[in-house]
């Protein structure tokens, strides 16, 4: 520790310095000054830990100097020297939290050592307090990063387990029991991007984490740790390995309820059936992290057990000519419904064959790159990041449809295009676009618009001039005409793609609205080519 002496009596300075020699304290004299001006200058230069200062200095006295020192270095310790006892001086010294008040004529080596030892002890105590406070402040500012670092240490096996757990204790993570069960919460990317922008996802992720932390605070056995861009790892410390995952499932459900209430998004939860000892948790974590897509084709549930096995089909070559052709038609015919038909058709194929999730995501990514290329647009990198992290087929498909529609709108829609048609009919068209591969009834549409079915039928005919069935059939036949104009397209495939289960019925509807049956139209289109 460092010491500074200040006294206008130079022999007194030399005497105090002489007394310091034999005291054998871990203290270094770094400055001496005999005037207030010199003292201020030297203090700012060396910033000593302790100061012995004469009160009766001419000009700026020792007490005023001490106040100036404290404003620069609040933790500095002060010992005052004076030629006489004065209650007024003593009172001011106490107000400055002086460590001692020494009479020059009575100064002895033992007295000086006692005063310095006390001052040094107080400095160290205050310094430790400040360090702890600074550490706590740093922890709070960087807690999530530190928790991620803690998890990495826990999984690495390179750091001493005792040291890792001690680090966790300092972060407020206490593993009192010998076992850990693992789970994770996943923000549904399609749901998030329906309400928020891609650039908002880190903030939404942080908000979900805060909700999880708030709910975990009352228990202490469940530790949420932010991971990836859309997930929260959950570490549940349990005493009994036979303890089921009910408590973790209940916690996930509570988080989902709060997130739905405040953020209006969907969060899905997954947890493991097995436990692991704390010191061997890394094996369980890696095994289950590698299995995070194993429920890719499972029916969506708020909370599910993470399957350890998955019977995915081997990778197969996928060309996707039909789907690609539909995406091209979406731009050529200015019909966004082709987008849904393309994505839906491939999604159904993927589900039927249980293709590898990575292969499915690559196909969806290929759809978006094609649309971006043909539309002269740019697919955002954030889309591909979120697509890669999806855990369910419908999540990946919905995210892809939304990105394709964004690119389509940028290319196709003129600024005033939506003004041509009544805004109420635009809402109907959007629903038909999204469900072009099935037969939409007036009841379906009424439910979507939250209207009584009878009222909707009367309301729609007045608005559009035709009944809803005619409107839908004409909409589909316009699409059918575009599809049949493509080389090598079959009537059966067009009928199936547009939601008709019977070719004869499709042909009947086609002739009613186009004047020719599908085969005649197809033949005519081929001749024109």
C-alpha cells in the first residue's frame, strides 16, 4: 500500500519518515509535501492509499486538503497531525472519517504503527467491499453471458468441477442436489415473425428469458440459460433420478402462459425423460441437443418429451420441378396462392416420407433463394438463421411461406394495387390464397372472419355481386387455367393440387367457368405452343 506525508514543518516530515523505517509495515512512502499546493499536485500524481497530513497548514489547511483528496479518491484513509488538541478540529476530522488524530509532541513509534495498521485494515476492508460491489454490478450487467460461460464450463470437463460450481454459486446458481434434468423452451419463429420484425427477435428472446427468470426465482431448482437465438436451456436440479419431469413441464407451461399473455407469441417446451449426475451432465446435454429435431413431425404440443429416437428417412435427391414451377407462376400470374400450393405440396410430401429435417429445411431455403432470384429481391440472412433453428415442420413451412410472400409482394404489388379491390374482399382473397389446396366453404370463411354463416352469405353476395361458392370456384379455375398451360402438366394433378378429390367434379366445375373441359383446354394450349 502507498503512503503520502504532508507537513509544512520539514523536520517533522523527516521524523515521521524516520519512524516508519523500523515498523515493518507493507507500506511504501511515495510522496512528501510541505505546502498545500505541492500536496494537491503530488496527490493527483500518485493517488496514495493513506495520507498523514498536518491540520495546521498555512493557506489551505489539512482538513480542507483532506476533503479535496476524498473527492478525488473516496477510499483514501486519513491520519491527522496537530500540535494541540482542539475539539473543533477533532469534530471535523471525525466527519471526514479520519482513522486517527495524533498530537505531534506525543507521537511514538507504537502509536504511529497502531494508527497506520488500523488505517491499512480499513482501506483493505473498504477495497474488498468495493471489489465485491463492483463484481456484483458486473455480474448483473453481464449475467446472461456469464451464465452461458458457466454452462460451457459445466459441459467442457476441462475446468475443475469444484471451481465450476463455485463460479455458479457466485452467479446465484446453486446445485444442492446430485442430479440434473434437461429441457429447453423454443420460440416459434413463424409466430414471432408474424407479429415482430427479425431485428426484434433478440429483444423478444431476452423478454422471454426475463419471464422465465421471474418464475424460477421462487423455486431456485430450475436455472434458465439463454442459448441460440430462439431457445432457453433449462437445468433442473433434482435429488432423486426417478423424479419425473412434471415439475419442469409445469414450469414450462407457466412460462408459455405468461409469454402468450404479454408478448402474444407461442413458445414450445421439450424435456428429457432421463437425468444425469451433475459431473456427467455433458453427455446427457449433448445427446439431447442432437435430438432437438426428433419431434419434427410430431403433433404440436405446448410441452412434450424429447424423443430419444427418430425414424427419419434417408436423404433422397429432390428436384422439386413442380414446386419450382408454381413459384414461378406466382410471379408470372401475380397470384400469391401459388406460393402456398408449392410449400403445402412439398410439406405434405415431407411429412408422408418423414424426410430428414435438414433436407426439408434445405428445400425451403431453396424455395426462398429461387423466389429472391426471379423477383430480383434479397432474402434476409435472418430468415435462414431462424429456419435453421426451427424444431417443427409446420413452423419451418409457415416461416418459409411468410418470407416467400414478402419477396412476392416486393416484386408484384404496385403501390396502389390493393386499392383496386375492396379491402374486405382482399381479406377473403388472402384466406383463399393460404388455403388454395383445399375446398373452402362459406362456413369456413365466416368462422375465419368471426361472422354468423347466414349473415356472411348475404353480406358477401351484396359485396361481391356473386355468391361465395361461385367466387371461390372462379378463383380456383383461374389458377387451373394457368397450371394447365404448363407443359407436361396433367389434369389429375391440377385437380388434386387445387383440393378436388374427384376429377369428374373438377372437369364439371372447370367447364362451367371456362366454357371447355380441362382436356380440351390442355390440348388447345399445347397446339398454341
